[in-house]
C-alpha cells in the first residue's frame, strides 16, 4: 500500500488557526453579550409596560367593585371619573399593605406611590422610593379635591 | 547559491487560500456588524416616548376636568398648560370649536412649532362647552396636542 504524504505549511496552519480562534472568540463573546442585553431589555420592557398599565387603571378606573374598600377589593382603582382621584378610595388604598397591593395589582414588583399637589407637597404616599436594580417611575397628572395634582407611580425590584 | 528545498512532494511551496480567508473574515465581520446594529436599534428605551404620550393625554384631560377648556380663552388656557407641563417638554396645542348650530369654525394655537427631527407625541380630545346651568351645549370643541422632549 502506497503511503500518501500529507503536506502542510506550518506557518499557514498557525496563521489560519489563530484567525479561526480569534473569530470564534469574537462570535462567542458577541453572542453572550447580546443574550444578556436582550434579557435585560425584555425584563425592563415588562416592568415599564406593567407600570404604565397599572397607572392607567389607577387613575381611569373606579376599581372592582366600584365602591371597593380594603376588605372586598378585587381591582384597585382610584378614580371617580377619568383622571379624578376619589378621596375615599385614596384613603382605602393607603390602608392596604404592600403585599395586598402587589396581590391586587397581580405583580411581584415593589410598589411606589406618591400623590402630591402641583407645588410638590405630598398628599399621600405608599412604599419606598425605588432602590433596587431595576425600576420605572412615571408621573401622571390628575385632579384631587378639585385641584391639579401629580401622581408618581413606580414598580421596582 | 541555490535555496535549499524542503523534502516535500511540492517542495517548499505552501498552499494559502488567502482570498478564501479574506472573504470568510469579511463575511463574519459583516454579520457581527449587522447583528450589532439590529440589537442596538431594537433595544432602545421607549418608555420616555410613552411618558410623553401619557403626559399629553393627562394634561388635556385635566384641562377639561377643570373646565379650563370651556373658557375658550387663549391666555387662560396657556397659563394653565405652562403650569402643568414640565419645563423640559416642548408643546403645541390647537383649540378649535364651533358654536352649536353654526358651521363656522374658530381656533387658536398655543406653544412652539412642532419639530420634525425627534419623536413627538400627539393626540386629540373632544369636549363640550355647556351653559352655566349645564342644560344646553353651547359649543363643540376639540383640543389637539403635540408634545416632545426639548
């Protein structure tokens, strides 16, 4: 049996291998970097969407039932009409504990709520300002006791 | 002096498919660059745009709830708007109305010119102006808004 001889230019082989390894490392690190970035984006997007949706329900909806209190509430809503905060509902909302609020809002995120008048003086507040790794806080303009007010609402973890 | 030849089948000539290597590297770099651009474009934060949109909707609703829109007074409405909207927001409002039973449309505008090089949130709210005892509708109005980050 005739032995066939292989031929390899060692320098070419080393150069080609080096380039291949560099390219592989580049592709792998890009993959892992983007996977982390995309995961972070998805989590932040979820948090942001929930924050806006829950704030919409709070200031536009009467809640369920419409005359809810801290014992019979299914869905928390603070409005007597669109963007008008009801005094009694706000008081009932403040009486709820953080776990109860999270349960009624169907969220595992920590809740931050702060109602102030237009000059910044606090009217009612629930929870601590966000201090975690991920948070979204938004401002909504509402009416409270016939005066303009600002509701800050945030979810964080 | 003759160069010493390696004792190989093809002497000391090596095969180097340089063009293949260059093309392959170029393709990989192009793919990495394309994925980089795609990821960058699609992971931009859009919550600030949503905040703009919600602010516009809230402000025009609050103006309606306070009956400020019912005044149809440019200066009064402008004072109310500037008191509500944050200073880092630009805005433009168009208030239009027509009297009940009339075809004539009246309007005025408040605020700056709408930019065309950035995101602008826009919306429209219809409102009714009633008599003092709220038994008759005197005017049919609409408030259109544009809001952007300065």
